[in-house]
């Protein structure tokens, strides 16, 4: 009984590489699987606002752009009473606090 079990065990060790090579050879004969993907790229258009003197900024625009409190850091002159500096895009705007009218524009270097 031990001899039969040993013979079956050794036969299984000898035949396993042959069976595995036949299975891998069968994989090479299969046609390749082609996956088609549809890629949609959505483009977002960002319009840069061209500021001008005398333009009145709405409350929404004033809230969107940040106020520049440390104007000396950006080498800006101190704002007169009733005005403050606002950074919009890559420009510095001198805007009236109460009215929102642009008094002066300075283009910042990139």
C-alpha cells in the first residue's frame, strides 16, 4: 500500500509540469481581449476680466477677491481713507470700500 501511494505521489510530481505547460500553451492560442473605452474630456473656459478705472465692482465680486491688508509686502502705496487694495487675478485694484468703484489698477509681475 505504501509503495502504491509513493508511486502515485511521484507520478503526480512528474506530470504536473506537463499539464501546466499544456494549459499555458492553450492560453497563447486564444485571441487577445480588446477593451474599448470612451474618454470624455470636459474643458472649462475661464474668462479673465479686464479691469478698467471707474468700473463698479458688485458685492459678489468684492467678496470673491481677497483684500490685501499687508500692502507694503507687495510694494503698494498705502490706500487713502475709504479705499482698500484688492487682488484680482494677477492685478492689484484700489477699490472704494463703500462704492466698489475702481480708482487705480496695478498689474503685478508674474
